[in-house]
């Protein structure tokens, strides 16, 4: 059963109530989901509460007669949407999140926009993450200083390992906008690190 894809495990749970199948789904993805949540709220206890709340919502949604999960979608992005809603509800309640429109300079289509205005020296692969040889409190602080929409895309990509198409669907923007937010996030991280004299950067393979 360990080698079964997510959809087969979901099918076993939905049709036969197979608790072992659901447990495997949880174990397979819990690190990614928890990494995203703790990155959003920066509090392990709160992240744990949100993680538990997410899976209570997941179980409730999957057990409804008209469940919101459909087999046309991958299971993890569906669960990520529930986790994201839980995190945003928490942050909005504490006035630590403000909904934003796509940032200036980011095109929502394939036309001119942010891409054409980058200087050659600023162009970096959207799937590269600069980081220290050890993840540090300084890096976490830099990530927290990013605009909310940039921070969220970075966490979804490198903690939850979602594709940019999945990120775009979750955040209700175009793929171009999701990529633009990621690139802005990486540029901003580089600037903060260089400004602080932290120039030891390594390439993160995505």
C-alpha cells in the first residue's frame, strides 16, 4: 500500500473507509503542510492547531454526501487550499494579513510587464532559492518581511512543493503572476541578505 498513488489511497478511504489509507495520505504529506503552516504563522503551537483543524475539515469534507473533493484534482492541492484558508482565517483575525491585488509591474498575461523590466543582473531562475548553508533565524526573519503574497508563493513552492500551476489555482491568479511573485520574493531576499552583509548564498534545486 505504501507505493500506491494518492488517488488510489483516496479511493480506498472514500469507498471502503480504509483508515490505513488515510493515515498513509497524512504521513505522506504532513511535513509539507506543516512546513507551509509554520512558515505562515511562525508559531509552532498555532501551526499544530491549524494542522489539526485542516485535517478535521478534510475528513468532514470527504465524508459529506456531496464532498468538495473531486478526482479531477490532485488531493494535495485540495488539502492545501483548506490549510491556506485556515491560516488566512487565523491571520486575518489577528490583522496580520491583508488581501492584495497583483503587484504593480507584474503582468497577468504573456504581454509586457515585470519580466521585461528586470536588469540582466537581477534575472534569476524562478525555481532557485537563495539560502544559507544552515536555515537560520535571520533567513526566517527575511521571509517574514516579504509582502504577504510573495511570502505565500515562496512557502507553497518550497515547503509544500506545489507546482506554479497549482499555486496559481490556489491563489486565484495567473501562472505569470505566481511566477512574478516568486521572482520578486527571491530578488527581495537577495537584497535583504546582501544589505545585511550575508552574502553566502547557495543554489536551491527545485
